[in-house]
C-alpha cells in the first residue's frame, strides 16, 4: 500500500493562482519537511474511499471514512475541519499541533520514509478494524480513530516504543518524532 503526502504535484492556492511544477521544478522550490507537516493517504476499504491523515511530529491520526472528492474541495478548509474535529474529540485545544491555517495549503511529495512506514502500519490497522466490524457499515469511525491514536508503535529510540496520543498530549517524558531521511 503506497502512502503519499497528498500528491506528487506541487500545488499552491493563493488568491486563485494555481502553480503546477514538473518534478525538476519541484526540487527547485522544495518545501523543507518539518514535524508540523501532515501526511495523507487515500485508502480503499470495503470498496469505499477513506482518508487517513497523520501529523509528522506525533503521528496523531485522523481517519475519515467514505470520503468523496466534493468533501475535499477546497482541500485546505476540509482537512483543517477534519483535524479540528478529532482534536476536539480528544479534548485538545485546536492549536495543540500548531496553528492550522486553511488558506496557504501547499501540497508536496512525501519526504519522510519513516512517517510513510508508520502510515502503512496505520492503514493496515484500519483495514483490520473495518474487517473485524463486518465492513464500513458496522465500523464506528470515532472508535477507530481513538484506537489508532492509542496504538503502540515501535521505535529505535528509548524506550523502544511510543503512543501517538501521548506525544500529541505533550507528555514531558516522551520525545517528539523527528522527520528523518
């Protein structure tokens, strides 16, 4: 299952301006990766499109079932709304993972193989959860989201594991993930 951060095309939307770049131009105007990036993956589960978002620094995730293109247009406000809904569900302030401004959204090629690996793991978790629920109709998206954020992930750094909700909650004894590659 391939995971990409939105798209291989670089697209900015500012005052109606759409810039599309070739791969070579994309390298020229490269957006530096940071722990504040959000990664996205489009999953097909039970013959339905689903969106999986993950914060690069904490792996705080947002699973949106049965998504349509119209649900994502325009992409900035839609994604910010999905993230805010899940932050509120965890009783976090809306700026807990950084201020999210829906206007200057830049779509870029994925930069972190580490985050991609964790997202593949999360996608598999979603696939099993939907299967165990008997399909999307029986799956509770709220519970799936809670489970994703409480799933134990292995790490090379001490103590050898982390839980995304703990990183997002700002637990003082747990380091944030770094975007490496």
